[in-house]
């Protein structure tokens, strides 16, 4: 991801949106902790217990019950809102009730952006209104809105290929589509138009942008998400329109006549406020000082109920951790659940977590994993671990392959909230959730409980539970990944 020397705080938010597009790093061990020559494999006894755990998880609806309660009792949990604080308190209380220890809610400072109202309408050649939402972090327009001719491009590369002055004083329409893919890579390719498009267009003289929703829905709903304003360019208002409306806009361009648009946005920034990560432990036995972390992000966008993104991930993490902790023999390492604050609008909780923990504690994190792609099912298990520990992933796969899970590779980033830990050397396990239909409802009003498939949720819990248990049972010490000096 290219950055200027200085960017606004909203730029941090692009980390989540660009997760699928980032380049992978090496999975070898650090120079300080060289890779051992002997591979470490799960014991036969641990594998037998993991198979029993898998079967028990497939019969459990605890994750669905948690998700239903969170959706009903709290609802949307957009960063900085009363719903966000209610979600923190709900999760804290739930972890205590479920037997987690050392339950705590360390403070995280988060941005406060107010969506306001948004509208977009074609004025010429054929007047029509469009279904639209402001892109997260957008500035507002003047009260009367903004009227300008429109230039259509596919993506950033097409914008940058235009002659100088081609978009000066105009609105840029990014028309590129999001490809439906199982691994979410289609989203990663498309999302730059939303995150980087406003500043790229502004640098060329544009006065606003409209983006075809970064999502695969054919319904007339618009997908929100974050943008990244570059301080080197003016800030301009940014909207996303539904895919059917984007199709209509393309047809208007096909007429060969000039297209003009009115857009109006009343979004605004308010001072930053307090939120919190929610953390709870299930203590291990002889290796209890070492930690296997499983997490999801508690915050949501404000449009839907935050069920698939990422209430399902939090529910999977809690249910899977509890099931793993109840096995005999008990897990050797401590299992930790973290519900991260403000992933959507800046990865604030992910950045704060290792800072709060400190280097000594982070050094005791043996493995980390995250659920943040809906209810699943898990279709692949991979990771980013030192080579000596690859047999752990092979062992997990051996237990869950009958659930339709493929064996992945050792190049996974593991999840947006794990980035700060991974860059500090923490090995990552990566059960990959199926994203085929996820981006139909991602960041929309349709992210509601009726979209959840209970069978998918059970399968996801089963795979995560097996991964947690075998990670907690494997021999140590666990080697570290290479660290990024920029994190120090």
C-alpha cells in the first residue's frame, strides 16, 4: 500500500479494506530464533481429543445463540456510538458469565464520524435518482449540494491514464465491478477505488467521486466502507451507489451525451471518543503462561446489524474457545478471546492491543487466529508459522478435512486485527472462511441475522475449536516469525 509521508487518521482505516490485496511476507523463523531442524507434530492423543472436539462442536449452537443475543440486545455497534459502548459491556458481561477469567476492557480511543444524509441524482441526459450512501470518512458538501459533469473510469489505473485536466472541476465515477471469489480476492482488487479514489481524483482536480459499490449484491442497496484522505490532496466528498444504479449510470454514458450529477452529503467528523477492547482468558495447565489468541472485531458499520461483519466472528471465537477449553486433557496453553475495537474505521483496537500488552507479554503469544469473514463455512486451513510448526497445520487439516476443508499454504496474513501481532513475530493460524456470498451484504443494511446459515456457523466453530485446541496442546517453545522493524 503506497502512502505519502503524512496522512490523516482515516488512512489507517484502509488496512482492513486492503487486507486481501497486501503482499505476503516470508514465513521463515527470525535470525534471533532460528528454525529448528526437528518438526513438531501434534501428539496422537491430542489428535484423538481434537476429533472428539470436532464432533461435539458440530452439535453445538452456542455461537448462534451468542450471535442472536448480541444482535437482539445490542444491534449496530459503530465506533464511538452508544451502541459501541453497549456492545463492549454486553461482551464483558457475557465472558464473565461464561467462565472466562481476567476479563478486562482496556480503553481504546476511536474516531467519531457522523454519516448524516446523502443523495445522488443524474441531472442529464436522463434525470434519475440513485440509491447511495456516504463512504466512511467522507467530508460533506455545501448545503445545496454539488453539481458537476461526470467522467467515468474503471479504476485508479484508468484515472491515472487520462490526460492532464480531464477531470478538473468534475465528478469521477469509478465503475469497476467487484468479482465474486471464494477467497475474497475480488474485493481486494476492487477496494482501492473506494479507499484511494477520492485523493487520487482530487489530486487531478476532481470535485467529488461516486463509486460503484464495492460488493457483489445485485439488489438496489449501497455498500459503505472507509476511504483514505491523503494530506497532499484536497479532501472531496465521496459516495457509493448501488450496483443497479451504477449499471444505469453506465447506460447513460453509453448514450454518448454528457452526463451531469448532483450529489449532496452532510457527513462530518466529531472529536474522538473512548471505546475498549474486550479480553478474557481460559487458563491452561503446564504452559499457562503462553497464549493462544482467537479474536474478531466487535464494532460494526452503522447501516446493518453487524451480524456477519463481525458479530459472527466474535461468536465463533467465544464458542470455539469454550469448547476447546472443556476438552480432556485440558489445553496446556491459556486460550484468550479478544473482541477488538474499531476495526472498520481504523484498526484502533488491533493497534492498541500489543501496546497495552507490552513486549514481554506479546512474546508469550504462541499463536493467533481471527474470524472476520462471516459465518463461513471454513474452506481452507493455512497460516504463517515457522517451518518447524507447519505439521501443526497439517494436523489440524487431518482432523477437519472431512468437513470440506482444504490444506492451504504458509503465506496467510491471518486477518486485519492480527497484523500488529504478526509483525511482532507472533505465528498465525488461518482458517479461511468462504467469502463467496459474503460481499453480497458486506457493509450494507442487509447484514442481518436472517443471512446466517446455522450449519455454516457450526462447521466454522468446529474448525476453529480444533485449531485452538491443537495449538494449545502442541509442544514448545514456539518459534517466532520475522519482525518488522517499523513496529518497534
